[in-house]
C-alpha cells in the first residue's frame, strides 16, 4: 500500500480508537490523526513480529491491528500528558 493509503487507513483507525477510548485529550483531532497513523504502523510492525503475517491490504484483520496500535499509542499519550 502507498503512503497515502496508510495515512487514510490511520486516520480511520485513529477515529475509531478515539470512539472506543473517549476522553479529553490535549491536541484534539490533529493528535488523533497522528496517533492513528502511527498506531497503524506500530500495530503492523508488532503483528508482523509476533507472527500474524504482513499487513498489505485493507481488510478486517489489518483494520483491527491498526486500531489496536492506535489505542495503545493513545493510552501512552494520555499517561505522558498527565505527568
């Protein structure tokens, strides 16, 4: 997938992660978008390392991995922002 595809995929994953984990985060929608994009990349990297295969297409498994990565990064961001 190209970089534009990953950005769009991350945008959607970040929005879904924000819906699953609502809260008052500093940064608003911009941080959510960036966390979604980074979460898609981190989720894909972790899934590849633990043996789920590569993330090469838009499918349900890849979407779940991207959302999980975005939620993980959102949780880490919230913990760091509270300090």
